[in-house]
C-alpha cells in the first residue's frame, strides 16, 4: 500500500512543473514508496549528534577576482532559443509576479 | 482589475489613532562590482539586451557558479556598517521557483545562514529625532533578468500576449537587508520607513558598494505592514508590498496600507497575508495573484558552491577601511562647528554639508562658511534654479573671500560684489578685487578730503555731534561712503569724523 | 592495418603516432570506419562528428610534421559521453528535451581534450540525464553490449563503455554519480575510473547530482585510464568544488604497478560488499583476484563498513533532491524543446509544464518528483538533511577502513549484464546494481573498475578498487598490477574473448 497518495504526487508535479497523465500519477504514487523506505532506513542512524556533510571534501572561501571576461556573443546566446525577438528571448505570457 | 478603485480607506490620522502600525522593510541593493555574483560577465548599465551574459548567467546546462570575492567583501562592509555580526561560516542555498526571468529556475541566495545578522541602524528623522531600526540579517543573492511584456495593456503582465526576456541583469550581486519588526513609530511609521531607506541609500554610497540609484532600480524596497490594536497587542497579519522604488512612494505606500488595513479591520474583517503591488500612477496597492505553490521554495544548500568563512582578520581589515558613516559624520561635524540642531539640519537638507566642510578646511570659520553657503549662495542657487553643489564657486574661493573680509581689505558689501564677479567667471576673489578695483579705501588723505566735504555740506549735524549727540553721525558717514563708492572702511571713517569734529 | 589500429590501446596508438608509423588521420579514419561497421548494431553513438574529428587529426598531423611539441595523446581519437557539453557538437544528455541543442561553449575537460589535440569522434549514448544503470532510459534507443547484443551495456554510461569495448574508440569520457562509469565498465569488460570528487572539473557536465557527479576515463587498459585522467584532471577555477592541488602521478603509478610488486600493500575486503545477492561467478572471480593480489605480495584483510547499508537510502534522497533542482532549467524558455499545452491558455507556466511533461522520460520524471517531494515544505530536515548525516557516517567508515588498509576492494556489480527489459519495471532491482559503487560517490573517494574474468554465463565481471580521497594513484598501481597478473593467466586481454561483432558492410 502506497504511503504517498496520488494527490500528493499531483501536488508535487505542479511544484516541479511537470504535466503528468493520469496513468503516470497512478504509477508514480506506487513507485515513490522507494523514498519512504529510504527515509525509514536513513533515520535509523541520522541522529542529532551526527553532523551533516554537504560536500565530500571540505573546501571554503573559493572566490573569483572581480575581473570581467568576454561575454557570449549575442547570436550564440539566442541561437538555441525556441523564439526570440529584438535580441531577447520570447516567452509565453507570464501570469503572476514573483 | 478595476476593483482597486473602490477600496474603502480610513483617514490616515484616524487610523493611527486607533491602530498601532508595525512595519518591516526588505531592501535589495545591487552591488557595484564589475562582474556578476557568480560569473565574470561584465555589468554595465544600459547595455544591449543579452550582451552581458555567460553560460553561467544564462543558466546553460553544465555551467557552474563561482563566488565573486569582491561581492562578499561588499556584503561584509554593509553588514559592518549596519552594526551586524559577521558569520564565521555561511552558505548559499537554492531558492527553487519557476519563473522565466530566473534562468536556472532557482535563485542562488542565502537562507538560514546569512553573512551578516543582528545589527541596527540609527535613522535621523526630519525633526532630528534618532530612531533605531533593528536589523535581522543581510544576505547575498543574485538578481533576476528583466521581462518586457508585449501586447495587452501598457506593458503590464496581465493581458500581455508574450514577454521578452533580457538576462543582462540576471546574476548581478544583491545584498538583501531585512529589518526586525519596527515598532514604536506610531503615526510616524511612513516617515520612519522613508528615512530608513534613505539612510541606507546614503550608507551604500558612503561605502562605495553601489551607485544606489533608485531610479535605476539599484535600491528596491519591499514594505511589510501590519496593524494591531495597541502596542501591547500581538502582531497582526501583515501584507508585503513589493517594489516600492522611490522614497516618496515608500512613505505613501505605508500610509495607504495603514488606511486600507484599518478599513478592513474596522469592518470586522481580517487582513489577508499576501503580496501586494504598489502602483506609482494611482498611489494604491493591489493584491498579487495567489500562487498555488506559494512559498514552497524547497531551499537546500547550494551544492555547487562551498561555504564562505570570512576570517576574523579579513573582517577586521574590512572594518578598518570603513568610511565614517553619514550620521556619525554629521554628529561629529556638528560638535566641531558648534551649530544648533536646527542649523545643522538646514545645512544637511540644503546639501551644503560637504561644501561647508571643505570651506572650513580651506580656512574659513564654521560660522562664516555657514553664513555664505546658507545665505548668499543658497539664495543664488534658488534664483538660478541650480543645485547648491553645482554653483560655479568653490569652497576654496569662499574661504578666500572670507579671508579678504577678515583682513579688512574688503567689507561685507564689497564682498558681495566680489562674489558676483566670481560667479560671473571673473576668477578668484583676489583677482576680482584687483580687476574691479574693489579694495577698501584706507588712504586717510583721500578719506579726509571726502570727510571735509561732507562736514562742510552739513554744518548743523556737525554742531549736534559736537554738543554730544552722536545720533546723526551716520548721515556724515553715509555721505562719505557714498562719495567713495562704498570702498571706504566705515569704521575708519567714523574714527576720522569724530577726530575731525573733535 | 586499418583493423589493427582500432585494437591498439591508446598508449600503443600514441606511440605509433609519435614514431610516425601511423598518422592521426589514419587512426581517426580507422575508428570512424569501425563505427560505420558496428554501430548500427551496438548504437554506442548518438552523434558521430566525422568532419570535426578528421579536421583535428589533420591539424595534429601537420603540427607533428612541423616538429611541434605535442601532448602524449595528441592525435588519439576519443568519444565523449553526451552529458558533457561540446561547443558546436550536439549535446542531448540522452533526452528529447535537448534534442538538437548545440552548446555555445565547451566543458573544461573538452577544452583540455581539444587543446591536447585528441580528435573527438562523437557523443555517446546514455541513460537520459545519466539516470539509470542500463542505458535503457536513453530517449534515443538502447545501446547494446558488445559481448551479447541482447544485453545491457550498463549505465548510465553504456555508450562510452560499449564504444570502447567494441573498438569504436580507444578512449572515452564517462561520468559517475552512483556508478555510471564503473558499472558499465564491469559489464562490458572495460576499465573505468571515478576520480576523487573535485579531481576533474565538473564545468560543462550537465549536472544530475552536483555533490556526487564526477567525470572520468573509460578505456580498455589501466594505463590508458591514467593517461586520460591526467589529461582531463586537475584544478579548474570555474568549478568551485575543484581541488586546488596537483594530481598525484597517475601514469607513473600505473607503470610502476604493472611491474607486479605489491609487497607491503594492505588490501581491505569490505565485508558488507559481498555475499548475498552476488552472482556465484562474480564471487568466484573476486576470490581468484584476491589470490592473485596475494601472490603479488599484498596482504589481504577484512574490513567492515557498517554504514554502507544505509548508503542506498542516503543516495536516493540526495541524488533526486539535487537533480530536481538541477533539471529545473529545462523549461522550454531559453533552449531545447518547447511544447505548448494541447488546450487552454498558452502561458509560460503551462508551457513549462507541458514541455517537461513531454520532454522528460519516465525515469527522469520519477526522480524529479521524488526530489521535489523530498525538498518540499517541511521535509527537508528529515529527508535531505538526514541523508547528509549518513554521508558523514559513511565517510567515517571509509576513514576507519583506510586506517587499516591502503585500498579497499569489492566486486563492482553484483551480477553480469542482464537482458534488456529484465529489470526495467523493477526500479529497486536496478538501483541495487549500484550498491557497491554508491558509497564512493557519497564519500567523494576515487574508485576503479577493471575486468577480472568471465562469470559462468561467459559475461565479463568487474573488480572494484577504492582509495582514499586524493590518492587516486593507488587505484592505478593496484589496478595495473592486477591487470598484468590477470592478462598473464588469460594469455591476453579479456576483451580478446569477446565474440567478434558482425560487420555491417
């Protein structure tokens, strides 16, 4: 029995901006249990006293000098654009604002 | 969209009598580095679209960010100027949300580990009151690109048929400064909000970390506002008004939200926690669209970057380079110059602080420097409709002019004529004096000739003076001054007249 | 002659090029011909860049003729996994969403390959966005294992491994997030190395999981891997996670290892990476290899890494979380596929969702959904955060193990190559394939797989060597020693036992 519901998968699919067909929602609801198992497994040992490791090798303060490099040529920038106009990327109408 | 014309508002004064406003301000400042936050694309205002991008700022597959060390330095500078703690170690995080002007569909920002935190800023209000604003944090992040909406109504998002995106701005380093809730401002909340942002702007310029030009969007403010019944009540529900981008608008947006929220509360309604947009043209805020995935940004530490751990040595080195900040400098100069609070405020408001400081440095007394800049020169600026700093006279010239007065070579009246000459481009005061022959006449022989003529012309006055009535002596002196075209030293003339009448 | 050139190791081919016996154009053409002959059946390549490769070859030949000082591998052709961006050459990462995308820039490792003058033969097939262990998740069809065309070549880098195994290229580039270089190496009888994290620049690798991804060499011999590793490795200021130190001397280590003296070396057998779930032939070959190592003077000890059993759980939280964010940029706005919704308003948001719904394959969607869920409101600490803690525990296990042993060893994969479709509907079984390889990615340590024999089914088996971070040279020393000893017992390379592929012309 799946612990992640179909509705939950649908909610996440919206967050991830992926249109899923009904049959995909059904299938994923079943398959996402792999993550539930992973959680169960990991939480056995992920106790508060264990520090988290985000990078395999601990590096800090990797900085770049504030010196410009040549930009990409604008024709290269737009070469792969599905649509462009006046040197800019053309995108469908945007609803809402961020 | 026409709904916002009909919103009920409570008169502002009425609203603040009955409710206590609490504000919170998020200011974004674009740093004035040569290159972007995470790549070496050159940043220059006004470039052709998409000419300042690299694979990184375009979010191309495979591209990786590298932190601009100068931007970190600037962020630390800002943190120190805001009396913040500087983190021993902090990280970048990804703020995930889909939007066409965000090339990676996540913004690289800082989340739970800002570079600077727990600070404060003292803000001077118009009447000279100092109001302390507590700073929660200042963190580094990157700017988004720019959408231009095409079709539909006048460039607004709604009704646009499509949008054109320019990523020149994408990746420009930003520092976001977040206040703690600002309480205790009461009816002055709008003024406090404005003064806070204005003070920040001055600081960014003083630190030389940004051009801080509001009109170019270098500094942008989001204003949170909530109302509560009394200062003792718990905080109310807040709204966040986005992109209020001029000082005047900040003040007006706060006033508007106070009036609007008061109306909602008066009717027994509840304020909805939401993002609102400020409309410069109509001076109102309107509700933003409610997003289905609002606020679920799925933050996690940016795995492509490593922690920033500024050494204490580096922080102290940066601290040592901090210039004196505007409020501190103002206070120091006021003490040194002995100006009254009101005088000092007028000087600052007139934009004459730097000019007076330079004039004093060039040798004039603080009182004299103020007299010139706030008197004759302020009037001249006003009548000629120029900024005082743009007037064609230098602080050194004013100091020289005052030195001429102090040495007795010219008097006040002549000094004004000399200034006219300087303003007319005739050269330094010294040169104008010589060229126009404006020196005080100090040759007693020439003066005595004029005095004798005046005495002979007014024997009745001579009699009165001789009998001890000194009142009318002015008439004699006036006549002598007139005869010498004002170039005589009035004090000397008086001495000689008394001597002569004897 | 043409046929022989493709059978040479890169080191031998390079020697022929240096001596002038062979030109780069000849060598490159020989491999292009081989691709023409067998790739219809193998399908290792998504794109063959004939003109580009021959132009580089001609340039190298003329520079060599002019007496220029060239890189030791100059003129030796190479294949590049399609997850690596190549300026002017199509780069799809095995996905429909990038179909036809021609990058405007080169990955750092590609810059180095071009600067050294290696003709790039083309781009190799892979599981879409490197998500998979069989290359069955490529949007452009399966790659077939040259040992048995009905079987998978491993994944995600099945194309690179198969290209090398089928003599279509002497060298190839792979990337390894959970085993994508080593496991295909094991099932195709080739050598693959995942360098220390930060040892090879990730700039220009289309990221799956940023904190796990590493590019590395895919070759037929240990020495060839060392040569290629030295070429592509080393510090890159464009990758913040790149190690700012010189690489250890890898080629020297390989040459030294080939002498066959491992006295004083302690080899740790990880007890958690053997036994149950391992095919009998895999376990048998592993035991024989240990005997060989012992015969070369190495001391074999058993070490325990008790937290390795949590590695898979941690991996399946970290990998999809990072991937869900890394793959957000594929939205149809700036490059690649754009799909409009079938009905309703055409808004940016809906176009993004339609594009991603159609452009991504099942496995990619699954992992993005998984990762988005794991990072979604309220779950971060319990999910991604906990997984990062397991990373710490696994690193500690490695630290303790490397205190006892100079290198650790295990079978690379629990089984030999399976048949197409066999595990496609069983994601967990597919995932288990990576159980021995994943710990190295989580800890950032380097790992190598080299062929160590055939299982009972006649298919190749891989032997994994792991070394401490930044001690990649130990892989080459031990790998070269074992390789020499194994080839001595076989009387030649293992690949010589592979069935000859039918030539298509």
